């Protein structure tokens, strides 16, 4: 195992303000970073995952940042917006294209559903249909609509890499046998998934030209050097696909901790999509109440006093639950491999690179960075930005 370092992140989607479940994830991720090495040497980031404009709410990103600040969960660097990094997502896709680990797909959802019916497979509610591989051997005259990972090729490549590695992959990260990927979760313990039977050739770029969650999150975590991922257990079944993509792209593998979900009285997961109410943090007492509820859900002790005093109590308690000491990273994050600029672009279904980030946003981030260097509060924001100070982009 290589060096001791910690980079964590909280990555909300701006589909609405934080609710009880997302605050649990934010608090746990923040505590995990602050508990590392007795509070020294860890970096905690906030990344706004806004790559799905139809689902984004105008102003929700700023509302989320303000709620985090109200709760004392301040990142160590200015936030980033996932939509600003489409060029990097495109380069990751091109790398997979050049290594022939993905292929263009011309199937619509109706095509996939019809093909599955012909094979006697029944659609399962709340689960994505497993792609039958119709376009794996060619488009057969259809126009390319999307790009998919060739899971079989990626698995074979990953197994070959593990076999020939000078330093074998520690078993604590993952292992692959007969298409079944096994990995370790810090809370759930050993987890396993048959990638071919349960994930298949999953989408990298959608038919509408937007990036899939899987590709975007893997590329962004690698670019930011994320070593520890703390998130809700509803995302646990995404982890094997992300580990496979990391291996296919030559990226390091973070450690994972998946948290118990906050559920409604009927057992359903609380989420913004299902109308979960936003937490109120405008007044200090409201923020404290929201934090107390989130801490209770995480089995943290009852704490009193100011916001800072409560957070300090929970940091100490967290060390005993999930972070008893400096956790060595399972792999030192390597700089993501990049294609040279003179590499010819693959032809089918490759969308144009996105526009550069707005200058106004860069200027605003620069001002936050200067504020974070204040001698009295190193590496912290002074206050959240007001809603009116940043131009609203398409999905903000």
C-alpha cells in the first residue's frame, strides 16, 4: 500500500436543496475527512454534479452551498461544477475508443425493450434493463446514438492487468473471478456483483449527448485525486461498474463507505425525486436541529453546545466507528492518463467539446480561494456566495 493521504468529496446533484438524506451523506463525508489523522492532512471537496440539465433546478447549486455553510460543513477548496469538465469526460471516452473497450450503439429504448422481450426477459421496475449487446459487433447500418462499455473486454483486460502487475492489487480493493467483481466496503464488508449478468455493457454517453453518471464520476474522482468515497448505500451497486471503468482507464481505486439510507415511514428512500422536503438552515437553531437528526441517523452520540462543539464531538466519535486512525489509501491516486492533442478523434457519435467555463465563474472561484487563505481561517470559506452574484447557466 502506498502513501498516507486523504481526499474526500461530497457530490450533490442540483435537482433541489439538500434534504435529510443528502445532509446525512454530507455530514458523514465531512466527518470522515476531519477524523483522518487526528484532523491533519485531509482534504474535503464539494463537487456539483450538474451534467443532467433537464433534472437540474435553477439556483439549487447555490442553495446547497449555502446550506452546507450554515451547517459548518465547509470544503477545503472552492467547489467545482461537473459540467465544466466535459472536455475531460470526452478525453476519457476517446481513450476507451482507442483501446477498443467501448462501441457505438444505435439502439433506442424501444429497441432494447423489444430485444429483451424476444429473449423472454421481463422489465424490472426501478432497474435499468440489461443491454443485450445488439450493437457489440457493429451498427448494421443504424446511426450511432450512444456509446457503451464493452464489459467483457474490460473485464478480460483488468484480469490480465492484475495477473501481470508487478505489485498485485491488494485484495482489499477488488478481485475478479469469472466476471464476478468482489470489493470491500468499510461498513457493509465484502460485496460482490456479476458484472455481465447485472450491469452488462452500460452507457458511457447517452443518446441525448449527455455524459453518463458512471463515466463522469470516475473521471472527476480521478482528476481530483479522490481517495475516499462516502455516500449512500443506494449507490453501492454502482461501485463495481466504477471500479471496472477505473481499471480500464488506468486510474487509482478509492476506498468506499456506503451509509444507511434515510427512509420514509413506508420504507421508501427519502429523495428529492420523491418529494422529500428540504432541510431548513436559515436560522442557527434550524441548522443545529438538522445536524442533530443527521448525527442520530449515523449512530453518533447526542452532543450539546455550539455548532463547532457538536461537530468536534462527532469527529471524535467517528474515529471509533469508521475511522479509528489514519487509513492508508488503497492506491496512490495517479494523474489521469491523457491523450495527446494530435490524436485523431474517433468518428461516430463523438459530440463537440463543450465551451470553456464562464469567466465569471472562474473569477468568483478565485475570490473564494483568496478568502480561504485568510490567516485566521486557513483553507475555509468565509461565507457562502449570495444567489445573485453568479450568473445562472442552463441547469442552475
